[in-house]
């Protein structure tokens, strides 16, 4: 199979899982190369996501690595068989990290996030998103701002699609993010009312952390926890001023699961959150 000059995060993750499976079995790259009839370099490229692999090869490796988790193996097979998604039309015009987030969301079985500065990206209106991108330094060209806005709005398809069914989404947001007027009073008021409308959907839950809660874990970061088809394929995306980062080692996953549990325990209920959002909107 041909090599990829710039593998996506999902492709790199598949390769990392194949390497993890091999190491767990105590096998070498030479063993895998002999099994597949490839040279050692091609196996290394496969494990880094640079080289594609097939479902048949994944099953062959898993069998000889004596992996007992059939659900995990089939989840890897599904990753290898992934078709190009809508986000690929932006390849070469937007940073790959933005496309990787869209792909991560699309294939997740459940999404949880917390935000302390902005309202959740999956619930943003166009004018609000435009105000965020327009404030970047160094300034982005107007054409790229508009492209980012369109791509952000298309990401929201994951909440409205029919096939597969919409993903379950739990969004935690700090009260202060609801009071910062990105785009001005009118834009912010419309954005707040949109948040309330979004929670009418049964698969969307929005909860607010009031300022009275004080200190909270993960301050300064926006965190997305994407649940995979099996727990071993969960992924965390950290977003900050210097860029995004993906992590999936078990220690980090456990850490951010604890973060999400903390937010759930300390945020207002869904109804209380809606009441607070309406109250803030009336003040604008």
C-alpha cells in the first residue's frame, strides 16, 4: 500500500495501537515483517501511520499477537476501513489539527467537553465563532477566518445527522465564558439563547459551573474527551493558545475522566444551567 506524506491523527492512532498490540505480545518488528511478507521499514511505517494497512492484515497480526479482545480488534479493523469524510475537502487550506478534531468527533460514540473561556465549539453560532477567529494574533486573513467559521459550523453535523445517529454530547462551561461578549452584546445574547435551544435535543446536555465554585481542574485549557467504540480507543484533545494536542495514554485518559467527573459533580443541573443562561441573556 502507498505511503502517506501527512497521516491524520486517526491514522497515526491506528498505527500506535498496532505497535502497542505488538509490544504487549513481546513480538519484534522483524516478526511482524515476516508474518506480513514485508520488510522491517514498511512495518515501522505502518505503526507510525505513514503506511496504510488492510483489515485482513490487522486480523492476521492480532491473531498471531494472541490479542484476546475481539471488540478491540474489530474497532481497529473499522479504523482501517474508514472512508474519506466531509472534513477532507479542507485539507491543504486549513491546519490539519482542525480536520483531525472533526474526524475525532465524527467517529466518537460519546463526547464530553469543558470550556472556561468560550462556549462549546459544537454549539457556537457563526457570528460568535467569527469574533473568536478574528481576534487571533497574528491576524488571520479574512478568507481563512471565513473558512474556519464554515468548517466549525459543519462540525455541528455530528449533533444533527441521521446516519449514523447523533452523538451524545455533554458540555460543561464556566459561567465566566457566558459573560464575555465575543462579537458584542447582540451576538452574545443570540448565542446564549441558542445554547438554551440546543439543550432541547435529548442527546445534548449543557451544564454551567458557577463562579462561586471557585478553583477548578484544567483551568486555562479547553478539553474534549471523545469516547471510542471501545474504552481502549478513547482520546483526549487539549486546546490552548499554542495549539491543540491529542493524547490517549491510559494515565492521561484516567486523569481527564476524573476532570470530567469533577465538572459533572460541581456544575449546576441542566435546568439550573438553562435558568442561569436565560438570566445572563436578559442582562444584555
